[in-house]
């Protein structure tokens, strides 16, 4: 769901020193310009391949780490109904991670290698998941705002030039809508509840509003790789365009809840038909991305622990399959 | 950290409902065929998207080479007479 890694690509994604030369590359660009999809075994510039591997794997890591903040509430959901919904939602996030790893693997990288990069702390994932979920209202706010921002980001990715990524995104987008709606319904229930419940919903909105705006990545003036990704049609809209669209659709939803968006400068610009919003604290974004957010360490520790504790299961399954195939060979 | 190897990769094909073809949806890693089917069920049919699943070891798939596709598919290119629209039939002639 969460693709703000878009603009944190490395230098190696910028230049392509290919021996195959300009002819192949211009044919490739012509196909992209003609809105043809590029498929796994098609010729592609190495820089395009590297960019995609990095973006898709960061996206996959984000889905997987994204299970943690909400998973925190599964055992404490306020009712059986909410609990089953939350389990299904968290399971979807794991599924999204699997679709995306599967798409990344078509580019010739092993899944184990990508997982190792994450666990070794060498790969990025969306900074939004480094924020804590202290109350049940945070689960509502995540579904409404974080998944809402993710949908804005991801719908254009359904038309990404790389076929396997685009198809994975179609599948994911179909499922995201449930995530956002269940989140909004949680907020609505709290907003219509007791004074304490309303206050809880407001506090969650206060916590998640700015980090959600940061999910779209740096402003266009500071975005390093936007232009190349646009040329390759990996990306279709700029960070600021998507962020504006998110604000424009989300503010009226907050109004309906009767909750206040925590931005004193927020105002409707009648002439532009857009909401104007205050400056984003990019130093916070940089800090969280660099590993100093409220929960970065906790998230990575939880991922590593789950991976280690699952090791014996993976080893046992592999040993069982080897034994069975040996028995089958003997019988043949 | 010990380097772990991925389990074998299986390509997954799903029949959305009876009467339709199986369609490629993605892939899963699994130690054997039975696990591939279970993983595919959990991953690709959480919302009743299928009534039948095929799992095929990715290594067993034989594919044409996109780099050779011009030459490979060339034999069909000049045989436009294989299409019904190639033939001129007067408008007065019905149901043809």
C-alpha cells in the first residue's frame, strides 16, 4: 500500500551504462511512450530494472511492516466483529506484501535476498509505520488516512509501465477500499460516541494527519528522481499533486466526522478549488526515515524476531518435502 | 544471519468460475505441490476469486523468447486471408 520510497532511490538508479546501446533504449522508450506494457523477459534498461526492484521491494517491505502497528490491536479489539475485520485487514497487508515480492522476483531477484535486506536494516519501508498506535482510534485513523493516502498513491500505479507491478497493484487496489472504509467506520462510531470516545478519535486524527501527508514523499522541488520515473511511466503524478488530491478529498470527510484537522492554516481556496494547507515539518520526515522515529527499532526487532521464530517451521517443511520426494523416488 | 534459500517457485493459475479459462495470477513459494495450492488459496482467493487452482513449477514452464518474437510470430503476419474480413461479400447476401 505504501509507496513513498519512490523518491529515496539510489544513485545507481539514475544512470544506465548499458553496452546494448542507445538503439535498444530508444526502442524501449518508444514502447513506454506508446503505453505498451513491459513484461518480465522483455529487454529493459538496467536502471529501469534496478529502479523497479528497489521501488517494488520497498513497497513490499512496507506492507509487511505495516502489519505491526495494527496487529498490536488484534487481541484488544473492542468486539468480535471488529476483531475479525482487523484480522482480515492485517492478513490482506501480508497478502499485498506477497503479491509485490512476487512481482519483484519477475525482475530476477530472489525473495530471500529482499527479505535479508529488510532484516539487515539495509532496505527502506514507509516511514508511516514507525508511529505508535496507543489507542483503538489509531486503528480507525490508519484505515481512513494511511490507507486513504495509499490508495491515492497506488491507483496511478495500476497503469505503471511494468506489467507484473501494474497487475499486482490492480489486485491490491481492489482490496484497499475495504481497508479505508472500515477505518472510517471506526472513526464514525467513535465520533458519534461518548465525549471520551470523540476525544480519542480527535487525538488519533491529530497524530496521523501530518505523517499521512508525508507519505506522499518530499515536495516536487526536493524530489530527486521524480522526472525519470515519470519518463518511464512508473510514476504518473507528482508527489505534490497526489498530496493535494488527498487533502481535498479528506478534509470534507473530517468535517463530516465533526473532527478538526490539526492545521491552523488550512483554508478553502475558492478560486483554485483546493484546500491550502500549512507547511509540513520535513525535518520530522527525515528523522523518521533515517531510523529515529518513535518505533523504528521496535518494528525491526519485531520483524527479525518473527523471522527467527519461524525458522524452524521453514526448515521442517523443507526437510519434510525432501524426505517425501526421496521416498517417492525410491518407490518409482 | 544464515543465508536461507527460497523454496521452489510455483506459478499460479485460477479459474474464476466454471466455464472460464484458468488465468495466470502470480506466484508463490512452496516446498511441494500441496503447499503451493494451499498458499495460492490463502493468497489469491481470500474473496472467493476462484473455483479451481493450477500450480506449476516455474522452472517447468517453457516460454517463447520476447527478443525473438518478431521472427517467431512472423509466419502468421502475411496471412490476412485467415480473417473473415479479408473477403468481399455484397451487402445483399445475408447471414454470411
